């Protein structure tokens, strides 16, 4: 007992010793002593030497009270020679902060004078990092919990290794310069400016809102993104949009490294409330944003060729080709518009512009808020594009028209396929292709599939060419020879009358049998849907449901859809009457089709 | 007639001053015989909480494991470090986090005080639970100690609540979201749940009001209640006849002549008030030894051990300080403090039953235990065979809780989905 007591007491003693050592001997004291010694050696007068001898190490800090929110920056406790020009060639932490004309520093009588005085601005306002800390690990923000590590100098240990080296460089500080130097074309914030231009050139503005800049609603609001996220997260979100959210439909833009960097710096500069503007200025700006600029002349109604060329300019200016293909420019994300006039008429394009989901319910195309006249001009321009590409052989036809979505291998994984909903059909699945009559396949090519991204090719291809490309698909991709299609006993018209009771019964059956894949809302997003390709059909896609006959609905439910996950429900004991109720329910939830009856 | 006593001269007074001051402070010399040992315990304010003699069973380390004392000493460490931390802390949403940074970086001993406070708080929750287990498994809550058990259960709940209120004060992401989760568990209570949450937070969400409320509870209200209850808890130990021990089967030695003579002596009137067993004074042969130095040295040992453990832990591990609060950016998963993760885990199965129903039943059962289990057999023995049923029930509850806490702490990832910690 007594021995144990002695040992425990000894431990207490030792720990006390260690703690006292830790608390009273600081690294920064050594730096300060080194500074005093070296400065004394460099000083010329005795008075200067005496003053340095009199100094003893202590915590130095700049209290910033007149600039932004109050901050305490203790950086100068270690970096004591910041303003001492004699130390410009010393090693850190005792190196002079460089003087540059670019930062607005001026030389007066051979002596540099700073534009941004440390006493007024502190350090962290430009450099980030944690001003209150006195240990390198914490004050430089190496600690993974600190939201703003030294901009461009420090890469936190948990950042992704594959791009963390790209997150270094003094350029990253520009996002802090831009807090006060908000004007565009400011020389010191060139990368912020470049990022802002990229934000528009890549059509980021279509989906994302940034207060005072853009009004997109599809993606997250980025007004305060620089405050919320570190640069590694921003970089990752741009180059791999699905890294953090598997269901994100943000396109993966093909940007150069320099462009990504500029975008990251631009986004990092978005911090919501800017401390360089007063609340009154901010309020005025918000008032002005709602009011149209005064004296703006009523736009002259354009006609003919002038309208088309203004539309062309608008399509270019609004960066449509950040996603779409148009002529030689290709964003690699959305369908080819090069001969849109052959596939869609002007009114369809105009309506689609105003509200894309009204035509293709699951489209990711943002609803832009352009003036009606602009939409008109752009629609007219797109409708005027009527030159089909040359396609001498069916193989060329497939390459020109189909491959972008259905893929080089015909398996539905074309380059833009992941951005399309419903997903393009897998043409290699013989189970599906060979169980559908040739007429239906021809019809899908000729007239398109309503409510989906499959356009009608009837004006681009003549019947022979359609036959040709279909044969090409059969032989190249489907491969299995077509067989006689078994005739099913299916009613032409739904035998069950559409009544409220029938729909209620149908809904009941639907929730029990179908919602696992098609979802409770029948929108095709049930819990199992993510594991299934082709994805379960969105049964609220009114345009599609309207285009499908009762017969086809009956057949698909009763006998399943070969080559997809849809089973044959007759095997699971669904009677024809129950299917009738289901069909009534499906028709009933698509309001327009209910009105049609 | 005797000569009048000559008053001591001023010179003598001055010469004897240090000795007089010393003796008025320390009235007893280091005791060398039994009488002095008794009077040392009896006349010292800090020592008179001890009995003059304690049963040998009380001093068996394996019997109590010093857990009750350990909780008390941790509480003392918490009070001392807490008061020191109060000199630097400001319960304001704009300043609290900055103050944490100052404590970590600039204030002398700041980070060490915070570490000690943090690890003592976690340690206290654990040790109090272990202490409760010790009392249960030795059947020590039985008559006449029922009421002290009830106080103990209340102290356990207060310990949890003190720790919980302290969790918010650093005002970092960890604090903010743990309290958000913790208080929303309270909101699952029927009828009054939302009102309890509002009462705790002073708002619909965790904010300045909640910080101030938690601060006042943490530094004033709860410590005062705990201090009072701890005093009662100790006092009742004395009044209930010291710590529980097995019934002495037979008097070890036949009563000697001296003891018979003792009967003739005057019994002190005050002792007539004492009900139940009390420690005998005199040379009656029994199983007891003098508190000085036996009990004191044991207490000192527990104290030094506790202090050494906390100091070493504080030396080795820093108290966590995560990002400043960001209301818009919850961590995934947002977890409550570890001792509430069992609740959070149960909440993931059923909000009402996991968060309110089962815990309430559990606490009520704990409070009622000594009134439901009235058999007196098996007191004072670890895992007595006579108490197999009671011990098994308690052990089951305990293991289930511990397993839930472990699952909640280590096996739950984003969206509270099961993850393996070894991956």
C-alpha cells in the first residue's frame, strides 16, 4: 500500500514537472530571443542596442477593431521581424514580409511604406489561419478542424492526396483580396475574375444561385459557399460531383486544372455578407436588383434573319454549349442541337425553354429566367437548324445520331447517358429488342418516345434509312436472331371502368406490389430503383403515359418487360381485373390523361 | 492561600507565539495511542466525518474498490478546475469559441485545465456507474440503506446532466450537434416533450439562450445540488452504520472481562439517539480498526491514484475542439455525448420507446429497487448466491446498455448506418 502510494505520488510529481515545463517554455520565446540577438548585431546605434537588450519575450498581438469583425492576431509573436526590412533574407519565422508595389506599398525616401499596415489589418484577414494560436500546428490551421488553414500554404492532413498538392500557391489568397476589392478586372484578383467568367461560361449560373450574380435553383445556393467549405471540398465537388453525394446529377465538366483552380478561388471568395460593404449599401443593392434598370428601352421586335442571328448570339452568350453540342462545340453533357429544327418545332422548343420538365419531366435542364423575347429568338434560331449531318451508311447514321446516348457499344452507356432520365435503351439486350414487334421499334425511331430524350427522327431519316439503322442495330448489337413473338392474350381496352373505387383498389395494389421499385409516389424512385438498369419507369411522366396504349400497359404488367427488372405479374397472381385497377390508378395520377377521358 | 498565578510576561508570550498558533491550529499531536487516535478523528472538522473506528471489511480494497471516493475526488477536481476555467469563459455564442482557442493557445495552463476538466467529467460518469454496480452487486442498498441508494441514483442522474450541460459550453460543432441531438431525444416524450425541450433551450433551436441556460445550470445550479446531496449521501453512511458488510457469524473472541466492566460505565446520552448498529468505543474485541491512520491512508491512496490518472490522461490527450459552430452544416452522423449514445441507438429503433419510455422505466426501476427487493440475505458479499435473480436482472440491463453505447459509439456511420470500425 505504502509503496503504491509512493509510486502514485511520484507520478503526480513527474506530471506536474512536465506540465510546468510545457507551460513555461515556449518555442516563440526562442524565436523572439533569436530576433533580439540578431537585431542587436545589426543595429547601428547604442540606443537601439540598449532598447533591444531591455526587451524580453512576451506575447505580441495585433488587435484589429476598425476593419471587419474584431480579430486578435498573435502571428507577430513568432513572426517578429515582419516590418523589419533588415531581415528580408532570413529564414522563417524571422523573415520580413515582402514589400511589393503590387500590394500598393510605396517607397518614401528609400524606405518602404505598407499600404496594408499590419496594425490596421492584422494578418489572418489575408492569410487565413488561426490568429489566436501560439503553436504552429494550430495557428497555421494544420489541425483538421480549423476551417481556414493558411491560404495556399497549408494542406490539411485529411485532404485528398490526389489533388492536395494543387491546393498550394499564393494565388489562393486572391479569394481574400476579393473580400474588399470586389470590382471586376482588379489586377490583384485575376483568378477570381477568371473564375467568375468560368461560372458563366460553363453555365454554372443555370443551376446555382449566387446572391447578386445568378438565380439558378436546381443546385445548392453558393452565396456563402466560401464560408462553409474548405478549398479541398470545393475542388472535389467540381472535379467529382458525385464524390460526396452519390445521387448528385451535377455534370462533370471537363475543365483544365487552371480553370478548376480559378473556380475554386472564385467560390472561396463567396462569403455572403462582405465586411467591406455596409448594411445600407447591401440593402440598396437588393432594392436595385428587383427594379429593372431605368431608361432601358423597350426591345425592338426583331424579325426574320435578324431574329435568328440574335438568337444565335444569345445561345452563344448564355453558354448553352457548356452542356449541349452545337456544331463544332460540345459540352459533352446534353443532347446535340446541331439539327434541332428537324426534330422539334419552334413552339415545342419555346415551351421547353420556359419549363423543361413540362416536356421531359425528369430533365436536368435548368429553368432559365431569361426575358421572353430572348427565349423566342433562341427558339427561332434553333428551329432554323435543319441541316442533317452526312450519313451514307447505317453505321454512319448510328454514329452521328444514336451513339451520343446509346453508346459506341449500343449498351445504352453513351457519353451523356448518365445525365438522361429515363436512361437510354440498352440495344444489346436481346430479351427486350426481340420481344417487341419491329413496328414498335420503327415507330420509336420515327416518332420518338414522348416524355423522354428520344427525339423523333422522322424528318432526319426516311423510312429506308430507319429500316437500315434498325437492321444495323440487330446485327451489330442485339446479335441474336429475331424469333416469332408469342401472341399474348391481352385486352385492347381496359375492361375495368375508371371509377374512384377502382383507382383506390389500384393504389392499394400499387403500394403493396409496385412501390418497391416504382416508389410510393409512382415516380420511379423506389428504394430498389438505384440498383436497377433500366431504371423503373416514372409513371407520373404524363407525356409518356399518355403515349402508351392500354394494351401495352396490360402486357407490360401481366407478362413483364423482358430485358428489364419488371417481372411477369401474372405469375405472382395478379388478375386481369387487378391490373385494370392498376391501369386506372396510373392513368388517374396523370391529371391530363384523366381530363382526356 | 495560594499565590496568584503570575501572568506570563510579554516576552514569554512572544517567544511562545509560533507554538501557540501552531497548537491552536493543530490541537492534536500526531497520535501515538488509541485515545489520541480517537480524538484526532473526533475534534478535526475535516476528519470528523469519519467514524473513530471502521470495520475492517470497509477497508478491503476488493470490496469497495474505492469507487465512491473516486467519484467524490473527481467531483473535487472538477470543482477546482471548473472554477479556474470560469475565470476565462464567457457564455456567449460570439465569444465562447474564441475563449476556447485562447485557453488552448495562450492562457498558462489553460489547455491543461480544460483537459483535466474534460477527462474528469467523462471519468466521473464512468466511475459513478461502476460505483452503482458495486453497490448493487454487493446488495448494499438493502435496509437500512434504501434511502441512500435513492440519493445515489439521483446523484447519478445529476452527474449525467452536469456532464451534458458542460458539453455545450465549448460551442464547437461537436458541442452544438451533440446537444441538438440530446435535447431532441427529450422532445420525444409524450405531451410535455416539446415543452421540456423549449424549457431547456429557451428557443426552438440551440442558440444563445440555450448556451446561457446550460452555463448557469452547469456552474451554479447543478454543482450546488450535487454538493448538498453528496453531503447527505456521506452523512447517511454514518447514520446507517457505516458501509455494508456481511453479518458477523459469530463473535470472534469470547467477551473478555474488560468488556463486562465496560457495561458498568456510563453510556453517553447522545448515543441513545443513534438507531441501528453503531461503532463501539472501548476495548471490545471486534472487527474494527482505528480510522486514523487506516482509513485515512486508504483515502489518500485513492485520491493520489485518481489525481495521477487524470493528470496523466490530461498530459497525453487533448480535449477535442472541433470547427466553430456552423448551423447549416451538420456533421453526418451527428452524435450525442457517448453516455447518451445508448439512448440514441435505441431512438434509431423507436423514438418514443428508445428515447423516453425505456429510460424512464429503467430509472423508476432503479429508484424502486430497495423497496421491491426486501430480502436481507446476501448483503455485503460480491455476487452472493442468494441474490442470483436480482444480480442477473441488473447485469442484463447493464450489458444491454453498454452494448448499445458501444454500437452507437463505434459502429454507426453516416445516416446512422452500420459501419465497421476496423475498415
